[in-house]
């Protein structure tokens, strides 16, 4: 018997509820991803803040910022108050002082300060110098304190010449505050976002540099990081070695 072929009507493809729900899930996950990415960018901007107005994107950090400001100063202020707070007059030579912020910090606690400042970028309070040879002060043969306040990591391979050239300028102390090298990738990123052309050292290397420059370490104190992205900082009180 001959077979008869039957043509079945084609059925329209149906969209299952499961498939339509999967589109909703994908869209929801995309929105979550966008929210997470936005939150990360906001956090990153706060942690790795850079000035909005940068005159030259390739300029070193000390040119872009030129303030060398830091909230980590209590070891320095305590030492200054204990050493010079009762004196009627004392002198400080701020090398790499930016806009002279150190004067505003120290004057209220040791009012007799005779403040002088130089920087590679001139400002109202600081005269310009070549970044390696701080000029002697004509009216002061030597000062009580030479200060490098969070500036030597900007100096890179000029650090040792700066320290050596500053030794003859002090009759008393040299003080150095510094951001130490990062202990993690996040901390290292923090440092080099602040100064891409800088050199960040650890405590051991700083003390070796001081020794080579003819400086003895009187005391050292440390500021612990404020968060996971922040770095440890150091405050050193130094005295020129006899015969250096």
C-alpha cells in the first residue's frame, strides 16, 4: 500500500518563561557591575587623589603640587616645642619648603622662629635654588635647624649631594621627614602617584645615607599608615658628625 505523506503545520517558536527571566537576570547583573565599577572609581579617586589643575602632566610631583603638605607632623612639632619652645629666638632653614607651610606649622608653638626657605619653584616665602646646592644665608653663618620636610623623595639621585651640602649650614640639628617605600603594590602605587619621578627608601637605607653624608642619628620616630593604601613615614633628628 502506498504511504501517504502528511504535512504537519509548522509551529511558532515559543519563548519560555525561563528564557525571558534569564534576560532579566543578565540586565540586573549588568547594573550591579556598573554600580560596583562606579564605587571603585570613586574610592580610587579619593585614595589616589591628584590635583585637578596640573600645569604639565609630565612634570615631577614637586612642580605639580609645590606644597609638600602633610598631616603627619606630630613627632616634628613635639620635638620643636620641647627643643625650642622656651627660646626667644631660633633659626630654621627649610630646604625644599614649597610655599613655606612649615613656618605656619611651627610658628605658633615656637614663636621665636627665624625662618628661611628655598625651593626649586619660587614662592612668596621661598626663594629659588638649583635643587642641589642650598645657598648659605648671608646674615646667618649657620642655623639651629636645617629641615627637609617630606621633600627628599622628590630629589631622587640628588638626595646625597643635598644632605652633604646642607651639613655645613647647621650649628645644631638637621631634621628629615620622609614617606618610606611601600610594603605592598597598593602602597607603592600610592607613592608613585604622588611622585612618579621620585625615589622612595626604607628606614635602613635612609640611615646608611645619613652615615655617608656625615650625619649621626639622634632619634627616629615613625608614623604608621592610615589605611591599606597609605605608607609608613619617618621622622629623623640628626647631628653633623664631628669632623664631617
